[in-house]
């Protein structure tokens, strides 16, 4: 239970506090420490459960391990970037591997997911009510936001995707107490609406259209579209660029980011420039907390791991989506969102998708 308490604290604290490592642009969050605590305790006390879970999901473990090996090769081919760059890339690659295999050592995924979803919802609404103006964070290289939900992870886009995941989870695997489930959904939806994140809105619409398709219910889709339309009409407009859904500055920035990713991919198209060494080959010297990746996960994968790595990663995503209906919908949300942000390589997104791997009725021996 101590690990789940640490997980809860890590979600509440988010990225408001991180530990600096003696490497350039390298930090460890409390979420990283929480996942590491789960891994270490499971290796010590339940190694057989880990092996059992890995064997059970071998169809997913295989592309994960192959992608990891391809990325190691890619990193090795980027030795000219220097040892610090390679060490940073290796650390982030190791984190991706551990988070992707989290289903094998976090043995109560439903509890973990509900903690993440509920605490993200709560911290988002509390932040909006009491600290709506976070423009002062620009001094720490965060984007300046005004009257938008940014949550404890200080980003409306990524927070919005976690809220979409939460709504999907509560829709497909609702709580036993349906009244509480509805209240939970309403609060998560309000928090999502207040992010003013267009990529999160699109992920919401796409996934619930997918759910309507699987239900063969156009009435269900109409209700969701009507709800969304009414939401747009009722959303407060306190002023500031961020709450204008017609804002164009971020559009131009993303187009430039996509062009830059294509240019970097063209330099080493076979194996890429090395996992998470993107910042070292970027043309721009601008520093921010988004500086390590492109505003598109698929372009980021292609640029850093090349055609070979991208193909393996696509194989992994396709297998992930075929595992269950819940994962199919959640992966659809993540991919939709990832066209505009580097969502698929965001730690909390990787962790969420991994924890969905273990079927509801599966129990490790």
C-alpha cells in the first residue's frame, strides 16, 4: 500500500517539484521514483508474478524489447553527439522500457488508474479555482497560461489527455457505484473542458465517436456531440490568448515543429538520430520543457529511431490496440492527441496504457 500512497503523492505534486541530475536537461520526477519503488519491491517480493505477467503478455513484450534494442543501436550510431547526450538518451530509453512494462510489476492496475484519474481531476479543478493565473511559470521555462486547467503536471494538453483517458475508463469499466461514477465523470469532463486544449477536445470527440461506432448507436454519438457543443457555448472567456479556441500562434509553432522533425528524420532515415537526443540536433537553441521532442509522437519516433524503429513502434501500437476494447479506444485517443503533442512518449501516458494491458479478470499466480 505504501507504493500506492507514493503514487498518489507523485500525481498531486506532479512536475511542481523534480530532482536535478548531474546531466544536461535531466530531471527525475516523483512519478519516476514511484514507479521505481513499485519495480524494486516487486523484484524483491514477487519476482514470479513479474515473470508470469510478462509471459502472459508476450505478444506485447516482444515488440517492446525489439524497439528497445533498435533504440540502443540508434543511440550507438549517434556517438558523435558526445557522451552526455548518449547518457541522457539512454536514461530516457530505460524509463520508456520500465514504464511500458509497468503492467508486470504493478499488481493492482485498477487502483492505480483510479488514483491517477481521480487525483488528476481533483488537482486540476483545485488549480483552476485557486491558481488560475500561472503565467509566472514562464520564468521556469513553462508555457504561460491564464485561466486554464494545467493540473499538477503544468500542461493543459497532457493533463487533458489523462482526463480523456479517465472518461474512457469510467465509461467502459465503470465503478460499481454508478451514482459516484456519474459524479466522477462530470467532474473529469468539467476539468477537461477547462483545459481549452484543442488536441484533447479532438481526442475526446474521436474516441467517443469510436465508442458510438462499436455500440452501433448514433444516438449515443449525437448526445456526446450535443454535450460538447453546449460546453463550447458555456465555457468562460476570461481573456488571454490561451482560452481562444481560434488561436493561431500554437498552430504555426506546431507546423514549424513538424517541418523540423521531417528535416531531422531526413538526415539519418534508417536508424534515426538516437532516442531522446532530439534536443541536441534541433536547429533552434530555444530551451523549454518541450524541447526534447517534436509536436508529434509519430514524427518524433521516425526522427529519433528511423524507419526501422518507427516500423517496430507501429507494430507495438497495433498489437496494443488489439489487446482489448478499452485499449483500442485509449490508443485511438493517444494517437489522435499525438498528432499535435508528443503524447505517446509522455511518462504518465505510457504508464496509463501499460496498466490497461492486464485484463480485468486476470490474476497473477
